[in-house]
């Protein structure tokens, strides 16, 4: 699985993050970044399941504990493809946000990132797709997340998973009408 760890390290490197495996928040962040990257299209072989704080891969955890030096030094030979970079840019918006510097994680990263990564994981292909199903499943799995945070996570997941080919002429027209009303 070192090939997959190298992909995760390349994503962290691109995001200009300096992980510290000894700190829980960094391990949490690595798990969510890797899960989002995989669900959005980077071919990462780790298997993620919904765990206590969202998507989690025990194999990824074993790999980063076994390769602490490579992770903390961001040492990898893997080069992100143009598609990988497009995915990482979408992940970057969730983790860092546009209004923050390139090396600071968006505060509060915890429950927001947990909500978004869980929603994306549930909504990714071959999973739940109806918003009401996702909401119910998230409330079942994570009753401590507020309704607001679950809805925000679902909305961000829909944005992250949106594909341009879904934008039909009729939908584009409706979006334009709503934007004119808001404007």
C-alpha cells in the first residue's frame, strides 16, 4: 500500500500541509483528506468505512505509522496528474478555504470536515444519493452533529460531487433565474 500512501503524501504536499503523526488532529485530517481525494476521483486503494469521526481506513493508519518520516517530510515520488490536481483543488476548498492562507487549516476543521467527508462518502457513486436518505443516515451515525451541520455537509458534498454534464439546459436556466432573484 506504499503506492497509495505516496499518493496521499503528494496531496498533502500540494496542499502545503506539514502533518505531525503524533498529533490526533493531523491523523484525523489525513484520513479525511485521503477519503475525500479518493471519493472525488484520485485512484487511492485504501478502503474507507464510516467510523467514529467519519471515513477511516485502518490500512492508511498502519501505513502512516510505519512511515512517519516519509509522511512528516512529505517525501514521495508520486506526481499528481492534472485530474488529481483538479480533485485536490476541490478538497483544498473544504480543508483550507479560499479566505485562509495556503498553509493554515480552516477553523473549526473538526465537525465540518467530519460532516462533509461523511456526506461525500455516503453520496459517492454506488452509495446513497437521495438527500433525505443521506440526512437520515448521517443523523443515525452521528447524532451529535447538529441538523445545521449535517445540511451544510450534504450541501458541500453535492457541490464537490457535481459534474458539469449534470447541468442540463433547463437546470442552467433555473439557476440563472435564482441568481437574478438573489442579485
